[in-house]
């Protein structure tokens, strides 16, 4: 029940609420204003005052002080001024974590973006001829050297690459795909849906586990425009399985004057088997086997910026390039800058400069040393107990399913907080630390953490209250 005296106290309290102008006279807020700007501080003050008013009228707030208000406004202003897109520390051990931005770029790529971003460039200007050029030229010959492709086009991402390729080469006709390859990649990329939107009719052949060359051959008719192979990036069919070799499929397509298209998904530029990563065929191997058009992502195993690469025979690539959708799906100069710089590292043989590849190649001894150091440092705060244990990192990004890289994990427990609470507290750190929780322990994998971030992680634990 609200009594008369309650009501009076409330009215008094409401009357005491300072105006925004009065608040901005405060010394700390004036200093904040010079740092963050008038607009943000006023916006923060308004929202804090509104919260105060609501709190008083609902009876939740019965007292307040000017000093506490100023502090609340400072915090709100800093929140408003902070960038929404901000760096985080990835301690999950998932190298190509799609939610965390997939591949971190190489320092050379970042440097080159910095050079190009704030200036004019020869993006579409032929310096030799002094007239309009094409933005594809900057990476075309580099991919030719690395993969043997006659031409390479760059679009927004691999989903766009598949869509554009099907639209340009198969619209109004049929494209033949094995039932075992009608895949879905996370985030609603489904081969049947992309195919339908591209205007090509999907002609499914074979079964989920077995598709033979004769199945493709039997489905070819006068409406067929292409044969398509899709890399089952994020799953494996094992056991009683069969599918034709790429070279056989290419041969069949070519006998019918049709192109063979392959969506490779991750698409690596080098053989990753020495790193223990099987089943990720290099782009060059597909082209060599006779595939006419290969599509893949720029930010998966390649370790570059978000992009979709379309590599292959000139005759088909020219048709893709002339398609009006190419313009709608093209990439900007920053992507081209990052891609050119990344691909050059492969040509220079300095692939350890590509962070995603370096993380895959980190030796177990190095991971053990860093995990041990982290475990010791975190344990120095007596609230934490830590252990170093064997575990597995994953490549992620919808590549190399069922395969993992052996690593050393730091398992952390807190004497009062649950693993979930600890995980949430680390997410609130600046920079946020993203970790895994398993069997009520927080797990940190040093593989995806850069060495200079090790100390930041220790700090984040020190700040946990
Ligand atoms: C990842 C993937 C895609 C989508 O690539 P994005 O670059 O994320 O658009 C398409 N097909 C396959 C087989 C993939 O693995």
C-alpha cells in the first residue's frame, strides 16, 4: 500500500532530480564531454535520468546522490562510445570460428588494407594504357600461378560464387548433382535452394551413399547445362559408399560438351595432409582433374578476407564475368587488397604468416608450454584451480568434419562461481575472452590465442570478482 508519507517522499525525490544542464556542470562529466563529445554525454545523461524517474515512480529507488549519478552517466557514455564491432580473444580452439569472424588476416594483409583504404588506387585503372581497367586483374595471375586456373573472379563469398556460377552457366536448364551432395552449410546455405534461386533446375541422381558414373550419364539430356560436384564440407558419409572420380566425371561432362562445376567449400591452395588434415583437396588438384569451374571461400582454409573465388577455364569464366549479377556481387578494394596480400604469402612460401595456417601448424610442445604458463598464472589467484589436459582443436568454418588437431587445454574451476558464470564473466572483460565449458569446467585452448593475448587472458581472470 502506498501511504501519504510515501507519496510525499516520492514527490520530494522527483523534485530533487537535477536537469541535464545541471549535471553537465559536474567536473568529471565535463572532462568526459571533452573526451567523448557533447552528444554522447547528453544522450547518456538523458537515459540515466529517465531510468531514475522510472525507478522513483515505481518505488524501486528511494534515494540517490549526485556523485552516483555522475558515475552512472560516465559508464553509460563509455558504453555508447564503444564500437559495436570490437576485437575478442578466441580461446575456443576453433580456428575458423564463423561467429568470431573466421580467418584472422595476416599482418601483411592488414598493412596493405591500411595503405589502400585512405587513398586513391588503381582499383579499376590500367596504368599502362591510362584508361579503365578491371578489378579482377590484381589477383588473377596470382591464382593462375597457384592453381593453374586460366581465370579467377572474386565475389562477395562462396555462396555468391555458387549462385552466380549456376545462374550464368545453367539458368533455364538442368544441373545434375548427386543425392549424397545436396548439403546444407550452417546459416541456411542449401544447395537445392541456391540452385532454385539461380534459375537452374536441380536434377538429383544416385542415392545418399552411392552414386555411379552411369547415374550421371543416364540423366544427361538436351536440357542439361552442367554437372556439379559439391564437397561435403561439414559431414562425412562412411561405410558402403561410392562416387565417381573427378576425372571420370569431367570426361563424361566434356564428351557431352558440358562444364563440370565443383563447389569445394573451403578450398585450400596447398596440400594440408602434412598437417594431418585429410579430405580437403587443393583447388589445383580439381582443375588438374578436369573440373571447369571451381568455387571456394576466401576466409576458410585460405586464411584471407571474406570472399568467394571462382577459378577455372576462360570460356566459362568469361560467361560468368559478363553476367549482370557479377556487378551486384563484386567485392570492394579492401577485400582485393587483403586477398592479394594473403595470396602473395603463399607464392613467397611464407605460409606461417597466414594466421589460420600457422595455428594449424603450431607444434604440440609450444602449445604445452603456453598452456602450462597460463595454468600457473591463473592459479596464482587462490580462487582458481587449474589443470593442463589433452584435448582437441578443430579447424571449423564447415571444413574437415570429424578431424581435429591434438592440443593442450587449460581446465579452470572457481571456488564459488560455476563454469557458466565464469564463462560469462570472461565475456564481459575488455577485450572479451571467449572460452568453452565442458563438464562444469572452463576450457582454454592456446592454439587460437596469439602469444601477446596470453597476458590479457591472465588479466581477465584477475578481474573476475
Ligand atoms: C562454406 C561453404 C559454402 C559457403 O561459403 P561462404 O563463403 O560462407 O559463403 C558453400 N559451399 C560449401 C561446400 C561450403 O563449405
